[in-house]
């Protein structure tokens, strides 16, 4: 990638380019909790912003999975959150947040399509 940037734009622009990937999502902010009742006083604003790193994205998604699994009357989801699963989850969240956001998942059974959508 770096060689392509050097060939197309020159050494000066290539030196300014950071080859690190930037991951964007709208689930990094925390809900505001009322200290007295320990209930959610205000939901976190859904601001589409870059993540600090991929590990920050993955830890946030794992937190949401733990939160989902701790809810009573819901079947526990045992998901393996590998890199592609977290990236797909970020895409699902982005598309579902759009007005009239629709998705069509295609894949083999047991690949986690429904589980990732529930988590999103």
C-alpha cells in the first residue's frame, strides 16, 4: 500500500500517510447512570467516531456481549469474537442506525448472522 502511495502521490504525501487502519462506530460512549437509583438516566449519544484501536472496539463489543448474556429470560450467546466478526458487527451497527437501514445476510448456517444482528 505504501509503495502505491509513493508511486501515485510522491514521498512527501507518503510520509504523512499513516498506514494504521481506523475503525469507526457509534457505540463507544457510556450511558449516564443516576447515582442514587443506579438506573440509566440518559442513554449515550450515538456519535459516529473513530476508535482508539481495534482492541478498544473488541473490548467494547465483549462488554456488550456480557451485558446481553446477563439479562434474564434471554438465551445466552456464546460467540467467538474474532477480527472479522467485530468488523461485521461495526458494519451492522452502522447500517441499522441509518434511516431505513436494511441488510441481507448470506452465508452458511451456524456462521453467527442472527447472533451478530441481535448483539448489534
